[in-house]
């Protein structure tokens, strides 16, 4: 017969969780900057255009994505006023709008220059020189990825795959493709942008629109510069 008393408590040594499973520091909340409200003039203009967009959809809330592009064309990024405007027009809460706005990378949370220059450094672009292109533009413009030049003309961005591997390395400007780039051609591109003589994209549209004009196109409107309503 066993002399072990099964009623005795059993103690286990609990080890620290492996590093790869350790909980990281909490992510700080996302906050929208910029104006909290629009002027009456701006609201009037945006309301007319929002009504045109909403009328295209059988369910109003389906218009949220183009409405976000609309307010982005107004401010150059998503502001508190833009989030509130979309929520009011679609009978949504600001939290519901913000949850969608922060999911998609095309919606900007910080002021964006007239030209958003994105350099792909994913696998094939990196192998063919994407990292060198990004380094050359960082040095040439004097800004890091995510920053905007002091003149407000160019925002530099480090982007993931643009699904254009057969034309690598690729640079995108306001989401238009500029294929088969090198550090030399890429620095030439941004010089043209700063001189307000943007070259034609490699394919797609024959001309390059400003960031705000592109946002209007994505909203399904004519590319009239939204700055005129500011």
C-alpha cells in the first residue's frame, strides 16, 4: 500500500512566459488632430457633394469610404472635423467612422504634402534596389519616411508591396505608378515635383493629380482642387 497521502497539496513551479509570448506595452490610442469643426461655408459645400455621393448607394452607410476620401480632399488628411462630418451624414458614431478610417492605409492621419511619394521595399523591389532608392530620397529631401518637407510639397512614405513586381523597383506618387526606378531617376522625380512639373505616370492616368485632387477622384468627384473651398 502506498504511504503517500493524496490529500497533500501539490505545488508547481510557474515559470515566466517565453519572451515571444510576453505582453507588449499597450498601444496608445489613435487621436485625430486638426480642426474640430468646419466653417459654415465648408460644411455647405461638403454637404452638397456628400449628398451626391450618398445617393449612389441603396444603404447610406455604404458611402463611408468615399466620404472619407471627400473630407481627406478638404484637409489633406483625416481631421476631427472630417470624422464628425462623416458620422453626422451617415447616422454613425464617431467611433464607428474612426474604426474604418484607421483600417485602410489610404486614409492619412497626419498632414500630407501635395505629393505623397511611396517607395516599395518589399521582397523584389528590395532586391532590385528599393532600399537604395528610399535611402537616396531620404538624403535628398532631408526627411525620414513619414515626414513632410518644410515647403509642404512632398511627404515620403515607406510602403509595402504595391503588386507591381514585374516593374520593380516601383515608386508611387499619389498612388500613380512610376516603374523601373533607380536612385538617380527617383531623385529626379521629386525635383520635378518641387518644381511643379510632375512627369506623367508610367501607366494609367496621363497626368499626375495633387494629393487632394486624387482624394476627390477616389470619392467619385471631379478633381477640382478642394483647397478652393478652404
